[in-house]
């Protein structure tokens, strides 16, 4: 009867392991769902920010043109100056 005792013990061990694995898979599924929700929310916010940025860009361009300035030329000049100075736009300068 020792064989049956060992078999029962192994079956119990496998059952315990299966329960642990099931709990872990459930936990991972919940984490994945939460992450997906965060990704979806972030995507919506980014889309909204891009839309707002496009609207602001159009307003700035209209104001520049109203003042007799060429928005594309201003953008190109700013990009050249940034490239020559080796700084990125909106980078902290240490003066703050």
C-alpha cells in the first residue's frame, strides 16, 4: 500500500501546483487587463493632446501670418539654431 500513498501524495502535490499556477495565471490576466486599460487611456489622451497641439499650431501660424511672418521660415530657423547650439527644444538650461 506504500505505492498508493506515494501516488496520492504526488497527486496532491500536482493539485497544489495546479492551484498555484491557476492563481498566478489569473493574477497575470488581471495585470494584463489593467495594463491594456492604461494603454487605451493613454492612447486617448495622446490623441486628444495631438488634436489640441494641431489646433494651437494652426492658431500660432495664423497669428504669425497676420503679423507678416512666415511660420515655416520661423520653424526652420529655430530648428537650425537648435541644431547649431546642440540643445533640444524645451531642454532645461540650468538657469531655472
